[in-house]
């Protein structure tokens, strides 16, 4: 719990471990018991067959909402499933209160198929700035964390994305076509040049982790939902990476970005990918 006159930075210094414990418990209680055991009635569609929600998503978010709001009194929670039920909830990201941004199961399609590529994402933001980040992959029990100004870590080991290897193709995870407008698809076609190897993305959170750990060079995403991006963007930043929209501005979790945007393992790679998305060639 935040104490009198304590700043959010000081709160994070004391409670990062409490958030880690909460996300692990949510996965252990609500997510993993359903992995590869989902019944048909536990899976629903939202906007279409590409946009799924399960009882694991709903119950994990409900658990995390209770724990996180109690941990930081006066904070609000913006969760993917709460916003689906009431889109007005999303406006809290632009408010004055500290906000927890939660994606209970990032990669729900993979989860439903019984695959391993899903995770739980939590970010803590204030006035549009992401201050803390937690990315938890239940399969393998791996957690990546980042605190603004204090670095990014995977299982306690510091992450350094570093520049790409010279003369190696840039591996870029790109948006699924179902989440991409015709104009954005044309923008993404700009990545089809020598030296760049675009591929469809999996879980956004795990794609950001791959960039932060230097296993992938960049992402190119065409949607703004903060629960998919907030945690990963801070993780990449604190590992030494950068993010840019097609217009060359950093991505804002409060919205209004010119899409698609990229997050990359270093500033030079981010600039190159952003230029390609904008239609500029070397």
C-alpha cells in the first residue's frame, strides 16, 4: 500500500515484488488450470473469430483488478475485458490517477489452441507515462520486469537489446491482417525490401520481450490498445531500445498515433523501420 507522501517511484521500489506475486498467483489460479482443458462454453468471440475471450481472461483480470487496486489506493485499473464491457473505462489512461493497464491473457488465440505463446501483461502508468512493467509467461514460469530509469530484467538478469548484428536481416514481427486496415497493410508492405524479414506476430508481449532480449530486431504494429503495448514498450526502452510511429514520433499510450508504429532493439533500427513504414527508402 502506498504510504503518506510516498511517490509512485518509491512505491514501485517497495512493491515490484508484490506485483510479481500477484501476476504469478493469477496465472496459477485462473489461467494455467484451464490451459489445454478449456471447454467449449468457456470460449467466446468478441469482435469476430480472430478476437477471442475465455473464462481465464475474465477471471484473471478480475483477480488482478482487486489485488492491484488495493495495493495502490487511489489507482484505477484499465483491463482489456473491462474495456470490452464498458469502453468508457479506457479514458482513465488519460486521467490524473495512477493506472494499472492489464492484459490478463495476451495471445488468447494461442492459449485457446493449447500453444505455449501467451503471457500476462501489467503496466503502471501515470499521466500517460509508463513507469512499471511486468511480462509473465506462465509456461516456463518466466517474468520480465522494467522500472523506468532502473533497467529491464528477465528472471533477475539485466536485459541489453544492443544493436543488430551487421549484415543480418532485420527480423520484424508485424500485425495480423485481421487487425490491419487497407492503408496500414500498404504501409507494412514497405518492409518487403532486401535486408528486412517481416513475419506475422504472435503474442505482442512476447514479441516485445524478444526485442528487449535481442532475439528479434523490431515489431511493426497497427493497433493502439494500451494493454498490448504499455508493458512491452517500457521493457524495450529500458533494455536500450526505442519506439517510433510512422510519423517519427514516439508511441503514446494515450492514443492519437500515426500507425503503424515500431519498437526496435536500438534507435537506428527503429528509425529505419519507421522510415520504411512511411514509404521512405534508403
